[in-house]
C-alpha cells in the first residue's frame, strides 16, 4: 500500500521549498542587477573609445552600446533555451 505522510512533515517541506524559491528569486534579481551594471559600464567604455573616433555624441553611443550589451546576450540565451525545449 501507499506510504502515509505526516502532515507536519509535509508542511515543513512546503515551508522549506517556499523559502528556497524566495531566495532563488532574490538571487535572480541580484544577478540581473549585476548584469545591468556591467552593461552600463561596458557601454560607457565603448562610448568613450568610439566617441573619440567619431563625431557621434558620447550619450548616444553609450545608450546604444549599453542596450546592445544588455539585450543581445539575453536574447541569445532566450533563443537557445527555446530551441532546447
């Protein structure tokens, strides 16, 4: 026959699982924030180099490069995951 589960054990497992999910969600946002900061810093570096070589203003290059550095890797990962599933 089937095993009987203690309701206290089931509730404890649910609480542990819920806590783990909350922590993983927080970690996901921390990693996303870190990626955003890196994209902004990388975009600034690209803009600094490119603005000295062209007549395009620093801010326009910084905005475009930061968007590319943030969105392009995310889009590539998204597309790769869609192909798997």
